[in-house]
């Protein structure tokens, strides 16, 4: 059910990305961005670039996976941490479940998969970022054992605060 994203998945992954942002970040990110800039038509090429080794221009992760049980319901991006203070660490870069399929355990399955990949690659912790005001995501990750590590960032283009979480992994 969880597999690497393929070129034929790009339209569906793009759709999940756009609608996921609109549902999760409304009230955090401006409507101007969510509904005038975050469009399936403009995100398609960026999502397709994730398949290229050097094409992850806006999401600098090495792998994108989809949750596919006959319908692609979610996607996950993982790879090397983007933070200079955690160079060489592992990051769960994005986890988006189509809002129609939330509450079915898909997000948990993808987070567990990311942790498994990180452990298999020899990492003993995994990092992720979420918006401070994204209470549902924060509760989700905290329930899975992620803890704030004290790092914050001002996501200036959205005028929002990001919080970094970490989870220790045990083999």
C-alpha cells in the first residue's frame, strides 16, 4: 500500500497537496495564497520535479511515497534534514492525507513508515516542522511520540511561526 511515487501519480499527489493545504492551513496561511497561488495547475510541474534527482526545487527531499489501496489517499516526503544545525539528520518533510480520508489511520501508517525508513538507514531520530497554529497536526505528532525540540522559525512568506519536533528512534 505504501510505495514510491511514480510519474502517473503526480496529478493525484498534486491534488492532495493543494487541497490538504487549503484544509489544514486556512486561518494560518492567507486565503490569497491558498486560493490564488496554491493551485493544482501551478503545482503540477513542481510535484513532477520531485521525481527528478535534482528536481526537488521546493521540497528538498530524496523520496516521495504514496499511500495507495487502489486510490491514492496520501503522500509522504522524507530525506535529509534541511536544517543546518541538523545536517545529516533525517526529516519527515511532509505528510498529507486527502481530507476525505482522514481518521482512517493512513497518517499514522505513513509516519510509522518514515520512522522505519529512517531506522533502516541508521538514523536514531527524525525531525519535522509544523505551523505553531496547526493544533490538529501538533496533536497528531505528539500522540505519535514527537516532542518539541525548542527550534522555531518565522515562516516569513506566510507570517507564521513554525515549530520543530523530534522523535527518538529505537531499533
